[in-house]
C-alpha cells in the first residue's frame, strides 16, 4: 500500500471534494466555504461570463435524505425572489451524482464583521432594517428561516444586504421532524425543544431580536441552562430605552409575548428611528414631551424665536 | 393634512396669537382688541393658504422659507400702511412678528403636510 | 458515468450494505467474524501501531508486540462487540480499547507473546517505522487527532490502491498514471506541476489531461466513500465523517 505524505493527504481531500463540472456551464475556480450540508465554490458561468457561487452537496451521492434536504433548500430559496434574499440561478446533478445549485456570488462582509459598537446607532440599524424586510418577505410567503444570525447576513459594499443559508428554512406549519436546528443564542426556546408542534414566524422574531441584541451590545444573547438574559442597557447606558424594549420583546421566551412576525418588529424599529411612539415601550408623559420636542425641535425653536421677538418688542416699545 | 390646509390653520392660530399680544407692545390698541384679533387671524389665514399652496407646488425648503417671509412681510406692511393712513405708525411692532409668522408657516408647510 | 462497483481488496468479500464490517465483527458466525476482523485490522493496524509509538512512547519492538497482541486479543475476546454507535465513533472506540489494553499490559508488566492466537495478517512494521520517520505531524500532536489522521491516511491509501486496481482492470492505466503524477506525487514535488506540463510529458492534449484527471478523482472519491462506509459504525457516523473529511479537516 502506498504511503501518502501530509501534503498529499490534504491535496487528496481537496481534489476529492472538488466538483467535476463536466457537462455543466461552469468552471470551478476555488473553494470559498463549507457549510453543514455542502461546500460552496467560486465558479465562472461560461454562458453569461460572470462569477457565481456553487453549493455542492458534501454527502455521499446515495444519501437520499441529504440530497432531498438540499433540493428543498434550493427550491425554497429560488421561490423567494427578493433583493435581500440570495437568488438561485440554476440547479442540477454532477457527473459523480452530487446535487448542486448555482446562486449569486455574494461579496461583502458578514454583519458581525461589518458593524461594531463604535459604529453610529443609525448606521448599525440600517442593514438590520433591510434584513428585516427580507425576512418579512419570506414570512409573507409562508417560509421561516430558522437559522438567522449575524453570520448569515451579508452586507455588500454599496449597503445591499442579503440573507444567506436557507438550508434550515421550512414552510410555516406543523413540524415534520423533531430535529433541533438553529444556533445557540439565536434559537428560540420552542425551536430548541421537541415539545412544540409548530415552529412559526415567531421563532425568526426571536432570532432577529438576538441579532438586534448583538448589534446593540456586541455579544449574542445568553443561552444555556441557567443563563439569564442581561438587559442591553446593562452593557451600555446610551442604548435608548425604546430600542431596548423592542429587543427584549422580540427575545421574550414565550412566543405569545413576542411580535407576531418580523414585519411588526421592523415597523417598531422604523417608528423608533422616525422618533414616533414605539409599541413595545409605554412612554411616561415626560418622555412623550421630550420625544415630541426632539422631533419638532426646529419648529419649536422658530416659535420660541417668535416669542422672543414679541418679548423684545414689548420691552423695547413699552420702555 | 394638505399643505394649504396646514398653512391655513397654522397661519390662523399664529394670527390670533399675534392679535392677542398686540396690546402688550402697543397698549393703546387694547380697546380695538377684538377687531385686531379677527383681522390678524384673517391675515394669518390668507398668508397660510398662499404659503401652503406654494409649498404644494414648489418643493424647496429654502424657497418656501423665503416665500413665507415675503408673504408675511407683505401682508404685515399692508396693515402698517393702513395704520399709517389712520395716523399711527407701528412699523416694527407689525412687520417683525408678521414676517416671523410667514417664515414659520413657510418652514412648517415645506416640512410637513401632504402634497396632494 | 462509471458504474464499476467492485471494491477490490480484502473488503471485496462483503456485500455493499452499510457499515457491514463493523456489524460483521460482532457476528455470531466465527467465519464472518474472522473475515470482518481481518478487514478491520487491515484498516486500523497502522494507525494503532503509530498511535502506540507516539502516544505511549513505546519502542518499536514493544509497539509491534502490543499491536499484534491487541488485535489477537480483540478478535479472541470480542473487544468490538460492545460497540454502541450512539455513544462514540467506531474509530474513537478502537482508540480507547487500545489505550485500555496498553495500560493494562503495562500495569501487569507481562511479557507479550507475539501473535497470541496466531498472526492474522503479516504486518510490515518496518515499512510503517519508515513512514513514521518521514512524518512531520507525529511530534507534539494531540493523540486523538493523530490517530484520526493516521486512520484517514490508511483510508486514502487503501482507496488509492483500489483505484489502481480498478483502472488497471478497465484499461484506464493512463488515467491512474496522470492521477499518480499530479495528485499523489505532485504535492511533494519540488516544482509545481501544471496540466500543461503533464500534457507535454504524456504527449496528450490538455483537455484530455483535464478529463482523465476528473475521471480518476471522481472514481477516487467514490472508492473513499465505499471504504469509509465499511469502517464506520453507523450511518450518522458515516455522514459526519464525510463532512469532516471533505471539509478539509484531515486532523
């Protein structure tokens, strides 16, 4: 039996995994990622002369379950035509029997790499809102992502946002299996157990709340047995109370106490940014006055200037 | 709310306020207070409608403010002239607040209110 | 697509059912158990020997005796019978059995008799010793990672031999030669090889080099998966190992 050096071993791992694209319109360029179900390769589409990403099933070709899951992932993602969801261009089977699908090559940074706590709050929330639009679109089409996290959101150089990795996505409804899918910290409690029959849009609301928590504090929500979720303002007192309230409402352990879907959460965030009243936060009268004064500060300034003119006229002409 | 309506309401309210505060800087006008308030209110409403209509047609904060200022000043000057004909000279007492009201209505109608 | 399904080699006697060898090792039929044991030994003896040498810091003679004795006793006493795929990978189970065996032998301080119940296979320890000397990864390696790496090395080496046999048997010797030149010898070569240089060396068009290499690699992958399937303890373990292997995690 031939002896294989370490270098040869690594090389063989790589070439054995390399997709044989004979008979397709693609040329493989490089491996750019490895996911749970498959590897992602940078490839060139010869017909359209553009670069694409190819996701190729890593499992053995006769693993019918793995293939079915990946086919479902490709079909589901292809159904969701939205600027914030990575489009699927093509799908097929390689000569070695592995299923693959071609999608847009996403260039940019992951959300966790793109933003830091030094970035202005409004800047941090911009990609967040775009991400919410994409997820809300999916919910409107009956699809729940189930594995939302900052690492699955890409921000492009022109501010475009794409939600990736719909491999765990399912149609909203009764659970077909008891498998636990998701990422600790962003996984809703009902997702982590086999007790709840239905995993719906509120599971994604929890994950989106977790992403908001990350954007505000720089860390994922606490998870694990005995973990206690710290309020965001415990890490940074500058975090506005309404925004903290939105975050905590989304992260409520009881699905009934969260937003019904991501569109509601996004609407509250939009209200916060527009200095309107936020549903998740019951304002005190003083806070209402302060908010209105901040919102209409220019008009108030002009009215005060008008009053000042009146007072000056009074003083001047009376004297 | 449409911009011209916003202008009308704001102009009217500020006009009423204008009228009510007139005796403070010119106590001799106190006996004619009701007439001053009504006149000031109408002046404010007319200014508000004109400025609001302008904001509906021209979408420029700077131009809206300048136009408001000009309309407010013009209508205020009309009052000054009428008073002058009656032998009274209230130039700064009328021009300054009147122009300021026009400026405020010009800003508000550009920033807020529905275009159509 | 190549529909050639013959494994070749010691595993050829087993039908292509899943995880057959591991289950067969616990079979009630002594003949089946012996055949399965031989195949498992062929897959594991080198990793076990190297593991004992590196982790237990045994001299080569002691390591030889321990390796031979381990497999002899394992077959005789059914070390692999209590394997439960729900608790661990089969490779981890083997490693733990080795650890337990070596620890017991050292505690008892008994002189090992070579063979025990008779040599199952002729094991070329001298060659393995030579391999160990050439390996940079042995020193300072984590024992579990080292064992896994050696297990992968044997898996791939066996698949390469299967590939050689299959190509020879189907008149595709040139395919294998190109594979050997580029993918086996290439990584260690002083000068980086290219498809163009291979095409020139073999007097072939470059597109043919590309196609032949693609064929050989496709077949190689299939053979690796077939070998892997027979030496893992369950379908889940097989899937997990496929992911780890082709995710580039050789360690």
